[in-house]
């Protein structure tokens, strides 16, 4: 592919980047708003020293596992009626954000739950023994202790969503994946495919670097 073709493709590249970050922004925001509280609920309802509720814990856990067990391509198709009812269309980055959000919420929730389970039992028992209310324990103990793990979970979720957003391009979701399919695969332009892979690798490395730096700054066990 010659230089003039790349110049012609430049507006498409800019548009694809915008669509990818729109999908990423919406789905990650939903994951943060709903996934983190869901992770805390799954954890708290399973701990005898907090708010044990076996039925609630089981329902939330099964629901999270059910969604996580469905391959994302199948989830894209299965949620078409929901997507249509919410955004009025089944194509484009806004439509793709619906299944991306549904996939991201339980994914992040389980990672958050895992981070909370790594808190030493002695720390939890000491906090409860002081007689502090649950909201205070969450704010002053659980969040600070689990914060490095939660930040790592957010990083992993962001990178996974980036891959899912590229996959969404297969069904008309737009973004970098759609660009690779339309201009790279259908037109047999291998350089576009390779360029797309390079861009995705660069984005993953950037997100991972930012996530690692943020996690290290939040980890009180590491001297700064």
C-alpha cells in the first residue's frame, strides 16, 4: 500500500480510534460503577463477620459466572434485543458498548472479590473488634488494603475490553477492529492488518504501564 493510500485512510483511522475509545470509555465506566460494588457485595455476603447471606451470595455468584462463561461473540448476538431496546440500533460503537458493559461488569466484580479475599483475616477481625460500622470498615480498611489489587483488576479489565472492542468490529461495532476487517481483510491489505496489530499492542503496553505505575503508588507495602 503506497503513501497516498495511507493519506486517504487517515480520516478512517482517526474515526476508528474515536469509536474504540468511545466503546472503551462507556463500558469501563459501567464496569467501575457497577462491577466494583458487585465485587464488594459478593465478598461481604460470603464473610461471616460482615453481612453473611448465602442465598444472595449464591445468586450473585452464579449470575456473574454465567455471564463470564459466555464467549463474547455469542454475547454480542444474544444481547441484540437488549441493545436495540436501549440505544435503538444494533450497529455502531454505542450499540457495541452494551454487550461490552455486560461482559465487563462481572469480569471486574470477580477480580475485585479476589483482591478483597487477599486481605489477611487478622486485619479484618481487628477492624470488626473495634465496633466500627460496616461502611467505616469498607472505607478505612477494605478499600485501602485491597486498592493495589483493585487497580490491577481495572488494568486487566481495560486491556480485555480493548480486545473485545476490536472483536466487536466483526459485527459492525466500529473501531479499530472494524477498520482491520473492512480495509485489511476484505481488501487483502496485509499492511493495514499489521498496523492494526501494532496499534493494539502499543495501546495494551501503554495501559499496562499506567496501571502498574498507579498500583505501585497505591501500595503502602512498597517504599516510595
